[in-house]
């Protein structure tokens, strides 16, 4: 089987782990930088070219599309779908999950537990927005933020008003969310592959930091999740339409709440924390599912 990994760097841990797992399983693996692809969009013979050659004979593609290249990266995935190549995560599902507001609305509609969340672009009624999510402390997030960037904890009302007004001064769309104090700076990353949670870890913020992202110095340990947490993660992945994803949960007094569903979750932190070879599980999933015509959207949407 020929598998293409869409990644900007072969040296990234997640990419190299997938390459190693694929080769170990006897497959041909090629890493392609999506930003260096160019596409022939035609009704009868769509194609992708890379480094001066047409990309052919591909059975499956693993998108590792960073948030900063979502638009072009998902266009490349969509082109593979038009070529009848199986994608472990479809282009429309990646786009859906990357839109923080849209993803929260979809999860809310299906009854998934979420922090109380407000959304605003520009409003004079900052006080009402704060009251709507239960007052301070609260968390203010930029819609476009990733890896904890653009996420601010406002510990009191005055700080909340200042942060919201500052973001609005940048013409930024923001989410305002209740602060789940009982989570104590920790969250749970559930790694979902093919409708099953294959690994889970508890991430804890460093020092006085409240963001638990490993990229920001947080630590990680394996954790046993509850049946409710497992069900929430699987349902969230299904609602987003993602076969491979990381679902970030907080343990609140009223049960698990979903913070985010990540369509390109990193492997390094969770593999090292749990000792589970997730890359191999992804390759096994592809072996069972990569068939012509299996991608539902076939480039639609």
C-alpha cells in the first residue's frame, strides 16, 4: 500500500513516527509538503503534482495540516478525495473542527457537555457578556489561537473587561468561557482512532500557568478515564466526522466538558506519557479502511 503523509517537515516527531510505523508494516510511505503541491482541477482527470511530477498510485493519505495552513492544506486533501484516494480525516471534517465556534455549536446541538461559552465580535455590552458566562474568573480566547496562544485567564471582572476590550480593539473574534476552577489547571487528552479511545493522558500546567499545553511547559501522565469521559470523546469525534483526533476534556463538577477537538493531534506527548504506539494503530486503521470510494465526501463540501 502507498501512503502519503501531508506534513511540512519529515523531522517532526509525529511525521517520523508514522513513517516508521508504515515502513515497519511493509508499506510505501511518502512525506509531501502540502504547500508545495499544485493541482490540476478538472472534471475527468484531477491530479496533484509535487516537485515537478504527478503524484500517482496513492492508496491513502494522512493529513497533518497545521492550523496556519488550513485553507490550502484542506484544498490538497480535497483534491486527493477527488482522485478517489482515501483520507483518514476528510477535508470537510478538518475544516469543521478548525472553526472553533462552528465546532462548539455542533457539539452543543448534539448535547455534548461544554463550558458556558459566549461569542462576540464587537459589543458595547461587555458587562452583559461577562455575566452571560457566569462572571469572573473567565477565559478569553482568540478564535484563531492554537497551542494555548491567544488564551487569557481573567481572574476578576476588571481584568476581564480590559482583556475583552483589548481583543476587540484588534478587530478579533473572541470566545469568552467560564473558568472550570475544579479542573485545577489540568485537562485530559483522549486520542481517538476509528471510533475508539486508544490512549489518554492528563496534562497539568506548569507553575502558576493555567494552560496545560505541553508546548507551554505542561507535564503529562497516563490517566484512566471514566466511561462517561470515553463516551464523550468518541461522540465528539463522531460529530466532527473525524476518524483520527485528540479530544480535550476538563473534569467539571457537572461531568466532562469538551474544550476542543483537534484534527491533527501530536503523537509525541501522549506516546511518551502512555507508552502506547499510536502511530502503529493509525496504520492498522488505514489497512482496514483504505479502499477506493471509501471517502464519503469524494471532494464535496
